[in-house]
C-alpha cells in the first residue's frame, strides 16, 4: 500500500541523487588520479618480488570497483531524467509504486523489492561485476 510520490518527496530524492552523483564523480576522479600513481608505486615496490598473481588480482579489484561506480553514475543520471516523469518511483516490472523508504535508500531503483529480488535470482547470483 504505497502512495505515489508527492513533490516534496521528489525534491528530497532529487537532492539525494545529486549528492550521490557529486560523491561518485569525486570518487571516480580520485580513482583515475590514483590509478596510475598507485600502479607505479606497486611496480617499484614489487620490482624484485615474485608477486605477479597478487598484483593482477589487485588490479582487477580496482577495475571492477570503477566499473561499478560508472554503472551507478549512469543509473543516477537516468533516475534524474526520470524524476520529472511519471515513470519515476514506479516499478518497471510490475508497475507498483516503489515505497519512498526504498527510494531514500536507493533513489535510482527501477524496481520494487519483490521484482528486484526475483531479478537477482534470475541472474543466478552472479556478482554484477562479472556480468
Ligand atoms: Zn515490481
């Protein structure tokens, strides 16, 4: 039993989305700035070591993290575009209103909790970074 979003709630969610976008952009810039520096530092530190596999694993974690952030940034951008339309806050699968409480936690959510969890089980629990 959820009511459609009123304008105050939309405003709060817009502020939240903008805040998250700023934070993500900051994090992305940080990563990109760090990536070459950190890698360079590792290469110097590990020059004489035999840590090849570990180094590759670290790099993959860095890449996956950045991909995740990029993905989230795209979702937030799409949510900001949807925010003024009737599509926002409505489950894309079943058409139910997504509860405001859920949107506060995840303002870019496309689906209600029920559809989201069945979507995730259809994916077979494969971590998103591997898709
Ligand atoms: Zn749904």
